[in-house]
């Protein structure tokens, strides 16, 4: 499935929420409230996970999200394996996919 560009309010890091994807279901925020915030009706990653406990929390949030808006673009093998074990392969992005999504968004608005 094609990826959407990251929401502009996401902090730098490997986890991000795709722009124009969030339905404000509030489910993921319940799993990782210290890492997800809302701007209007759209959530974004406000703090990257820094500990293994926080990684588990954001993975749990990804598992309960309605859509696959929370994405991981990193290369950490343990996180990639955890996402695959949880059947969250659609939440794995590459930097190239993110780059293409940003370019497509910029072209479509001109």
C-alpha cells in the first residue's frame, strides 16, 4: 500500500504518524499517551520512545490503531521483528517510501 507523508508535527525519529490518515479514534493515544498528541483531530508523535518500555508502549498503540497511521521507518532489527510478530508489516516504512510520499504530496498540491 502506498505510504502517506509524515504529519508535520511529528518529532524527528523512526516512529511517525502519516499525514491525513488519522481518524481521531484516540485508541493509540490510550496505549502511549506520553508519545502521542493531537492537533485538532489529527494525532502525531510528540516524543520518540527512548526506553524499551516506551517501545513496547508504542508497539501496543500500533497494534490497537484503527488504521495503519503510525509507522516505523527505522532499521532496528528487534523492532522490525516485533512488528512482524504482531502482524504489523503494513506499519513498516522505508526512508525511500517516506521520501516518495513527500514528493507526491508536493507535486499534487501544485
